[in-house]
C-alpha cells in the first residue's frame, strides 16, 4: 500500500465528526480493511440487557460500507473529493451487540461509475458469529 493511499484514508476518516464521536477506526492488512468500533458506555441503547444501540450498529455498518468503497477506489495519489451517497441500507440485527469491541468488513458486490452494491458483516469475538449484517446501495460520486 502506498503512503498516499493511507494518507487519503486518514484524511477521509479524520474529517467525519460522527466517526470521532463513535470512536471508529480502520485497520488494514494488505488490501483488507477492517472497521473497529471500540466499546464505550455511551454506545449502549438498552442498559437492561445491556446492548449496543441499533442506530450505532446501523451507522457502523453504513460507514464501513462507504469507507470500503472509497478504499477500493483509492489509487496512487488519488484525492477523495466526494463520498458515495447512501441510496438504501438494510440492516439485519442477528443478536444483541454486547458491551465489547465490534469489528466489520465490507464486500463490494458491484461498483460502477454511478452505482455500487455492498454487503457488510459485523462481529465481536468470532468473525463466524455475526451480530449484524447489512446490504447497501450507494450513488457513486
């Protein structure tokens, strides 16, 4: 990976205030990008269970999909001028998100000049045991 590509990713994620609020970050291994949502108590939606707020989970999936699309399109010296816009996002809440760190990865099913389709999977302890998944369609810039 080039320094320019990593710098563009840092600039993108650093410029989204909601990512800072959530505490989200991205870790890479080669070309694979993993979103990390470190647990903090303000992310709890139901203190009785306790469980992550559904809106936080949905935002985690949506941001992972958008950053995944941008990451896939970044090349040498590419600047991010605009983000893909969400057309729709369907979230399947498979089980309660526990009060612990969460991880997600996006898989791009189709990415054209105008439209992209992305699937996102989120887990906590075991990547084979998902707590949420999503499918989204995005208008490309």
